[in-house]
């Protein structure tokens, strides 16, 4: 008896939390941000505040990363590379 072929499964789409993190990482990894070692980010209206805050909290826990919460609600993330300490 032949084995039934299993239909290929599609990769699970990223969660809303992961989408926020991916957006932030994409901006941080841009050449201009890497050169400046700083970015200013604003939560998008479609991003849930709890996901935004969770992602920022994770970045804030990283060594050599500073978060500065600005008056307009945006956040400046800046960093130094270990060889600059």
C-alpha cells in the first residue's frame, strides 16, 4: 500500500508582535542607521501598543543600547559597538 503524500505545509505567518520587531530591525539594519548608530521610531497606528512596548523593552535590555523616549511619542534608539566602549 502506498503512503499518502502529506500536503506541504505553509510557513506560519509572523505574529503581530514579530511584525513590529521585524519592522524595527529592518530600520535599525539600514545603512544610514548603522552609520549614525541611531534611529528615531514611531509606533504605527496599526501596531498594538503592548507589542510596541514589548519590542522596545527587549531592545532596552540589550547591552550598549539606549532608548530615549521623546515628547512626541517617538523613541530614539542609539547604540555603540563593543569596540567603541
